[in-house]
C-alpha cells in the first residue's frame, strides 16, 4: 500500500507510492525501456557500475526485472492452439526492494512532487511518471506479476 511519510524540509505529510513489507521498502516501477530504467536508477544511486562496467544494484537494493508483463492470457482452443494471443504490456517492469536504511525517502518524495500522472496505466493503476519511469501505487495494482517472499 502507499504510505505517508514526513517531508524532511517542510515537516508536512507526503503520500508516496511505496509499500513497507517485512521492514523493507517495496516499489513497483515501469519504464518505457530498459535504458530509461537504468538511467533513472543510476541518477537515483540505486545502481552502480562494477570494475567491468556492468550495472549492479547498490548494497541494500534488490532488483527483480520483470520486463514485459502479461495483462491477459492467451485464449486456446480444445487442441491447445492460440485463438487469441496474450495481451502484453511490452514496457520494462521492475520490482524494487530497498533496505530501510537506504535514503529512499527523497527519491519517493521527488516522484510525488515532480512526477505527472501516467496517462498509460493498466487496469485502473495509478502511477507517477518521472523521466520516462513510472512509480506505480501498489494499492492500485489488481494482480501483481510477481511478489517478494
């Protein structure tokens, strides 16, 4: 569920599109592309580069890349042949789990204050779009593609 946190500068309550589960901060993100996601994650210091130039999550961040997600399953006939193909959202979807000691609050507040309502949501979702990456309100996700254990 989305949560309310206190803005460190204004002391006002701010609703942010994250959930707290088992003490961890969970975020559901959707980007126009892998490149857009990586650029945003680098800018927010959630990814770093190793000695070989590979992008890796920072310590305390776990990234579960879903990629495209299925919105509706394929319809099959009695022989198992596809009558209607699955409906897919081809954008780049990512679940992000952050250790609570990471500085996640400024990132979430920035999305709330500077993001715009994403006009291209799935099944009644609400999301805020910032730099081609949407932070999805977990309260509005009807059926999560995958969750944390």
